[in-house]
C-alpha cells in the first residue's frame, strides 16, 4: 500500500497546466521575445484568453476603457504580468473539481487573494521593484492545500480542524498527523511545473522563513502576508499566538506590526475587486 506522501505526490503529477500556458511561459523566459508572441501564445486557447481578459478588465486594475485583445493587455500591463495572470487563472481552473463539501473554494480564494494583495503591498513598501511578482507568490502560497483537499480530503480536514482547536501552526499538525505538510506539497507541484525558484521557495518555506536559502526577503513578505490573511479570515488578532510573525521576517521586510495592520486595512477594501473575477474560475467550466 502506498504511503500518504506517495499517494499525494503521484496524484499531483496528474495535475498539468494547459499547453497555451506552457507556450507562454517558454516565450516569456526568452530575452528576445516579441509582444505578438505573447499574445499569440495566450490566444491559442480561447478559454484562457477569456479568463485573462476578465482579470485584466476587473475593477482591481482600473484601466480606462475595456481591453478586448490580449495584445492590448500586454501593451498596458507588460508581458510578465500577463504571464502571472495566466498562471493564476490556470491554477484556479486546474483545481475546479474539488468537492465543495470538503472545501469552500470561494473562502479559499478569498483568503488567497488577500495574501496576494498583502504581499504586493508589503513588497511595494519595502521597495521591491517587481512587487507584482509577490502578488502571485502570496496568492499561490496555499496551493498545497488544494492538492491535499483533492487527494486526501478526510485526512487534511482532520488536521486543519485539530490545528484550529489546539491553536497550533497548520504545518506542525499536518506533519504530526500526515507526515507531510501543505507547504512542501505545494513546492513539489511547482517544481513539477518548472516555476521560478523564487516562487518555489516562498511556497515551501513561508511558514518557517528562516529555512529560506536564496529568497529570504520574498519568503519573509509572504510569511507576513499569509499570517495577515489568516488573521482577517479567522477573525483572530494578528501578532499573537500562531499569528505572530517571526521577528527576522519583520526586520527583513522593514515593517512593524502596526504597519502590517495598516496594510491589512488597505487590502480589505481591494479583495472583492479581484475575488468576483477569480472565484468563478474555481468552478468547472
């Protein structure tokens, strides 16, 4: 009989991203790409094109006039941001079949959007030039839970309930009960998809930022953002108990708890602007 880890990782291998995204990724990774190549890669998949344009035209971006074509979207937002939006929509779509009896997908994406927006705001305050990348890092930091809820729902539900009841960090309870944790599982999937090392590291180590090797600042930012999201989502005080960020992470991000709470208040008003566009993507279509 396979172990729980073998079951989870073998099923993770079955989760793939669409060919259009893989083509887009390969184009963006080249230093000499043309804007038309970006648009062509996305446009080969009509469903992906629709989802990306929905996000581009969401109130979050506040662009003047409706963007009707991918090439126009690229010229307005840049190739990297279009890539990141495409990745976001593809991940949401890949997990659209999770049983709602096991996981409330709207609540999941609500929390994830908050993490993404908080990470982006923390990055901007810290002066990170590509702060938009931190939005993706925060948004996808919990992707491992999607795999677990899809693969071993009863086991992860039990672990999550126990973590809440005993007010313990989720990764600690998951390791004790399951012999694995959501952060490690999420990183495995990202490696399989050959996503950037920075994204893999923030996903794997954000619960314990001191384990970060190359991207400590980015991991620290996601660490804080996820705790802010949990505080907001669970209506628990930030900077207390399991929601207390590591002091080294606060130092690296150059923020205090008070500044974090200010960012949280700012982000609250932005969540629904993206959620209404992203949440429908979590449903089968």
